[in-house]
C-alpha cells in the first residue's frame, strides 16, 4: 500500500513515518495517525479532526489547549519535536514542512534498510527526528569512506552499524546534541 505523506501527519504535529511504531515490522505496527481506526483512542485527534474539522492543532485558536497540555507534551524528544513541528507548519506552511519530513522519511528508511543490525531502529528514528538532514547525510558519507578504507563488506551489517552509530554520535556532539542523554 502506498501511503501519502500527508496521511502521516498527526494532528498533534508528529510525523508518523519517523516513529519506531510505524517503522516496526511487528504485527502491532502502527500504520499512522490518519489511516485506519486506531487513532480513535486519541482525544487530540477526535477534537482536532472530528470535532473542529482541522488538519492540525495549530489551526485552532485555543492551541495549546488543556487537552493538548494534558498529554505532557515537551517532556520527551518526540513531543518536543511535535510542538516544534506545529510551530514550523504555522510559520512555513504544511507543504514546505512536509518536504523536509519526506527527506527525513527517506533517510530513516535508508538507515534501517542498510545499517540496522536489528538493534538500531530507535536510534535511527531519533536521529532522523532530531538532527539536521545535512549532518545525517555527512555522517553516512563519512561512514561509507570508513567502510571502504577498513574494507568492511556490505554483508557485515553489525560492523557497519557500529561505525555509523559512532560517527553520528560524534557529529551530533559537535552540534551540541547528546543523543545518549535525550529521552
């Protein structure tokens, strides 16, 4: 099934395709906030989409309302990013914001397809949510150079993941983001 990126925008500002629950291959995988009926449990979705007819909460004059605040947004990296996303959607528009999110989706899918030894999904999703796209691309390029110089075969996913993760950590620290400390 081909999914439109717009269908992966949560009312709350989350972009579903960067979430581990969306990227999971498990039977309990989430298919996105706007697809299927699983979002019916979400009071934010019910208020925004069903009650008020908005696409995102940022369109509402009451944002941030009590319902949004009750979710304890801002207490972890994912919810802080949701708030930043809504602010960016308001500032630049949905289409402009979605262009950036599409690039991030392609990056996370590349990382998971080529550098996931089975234990890096959460890390790569976090990286694609938090780091600038240029930093991620530079880290991948630097890792590829290391693979070549160290003669790491494509089939050695464990070594490749270890090298890439170390490079990403190093580059993120240079820009003031300690991925190990972010919950």
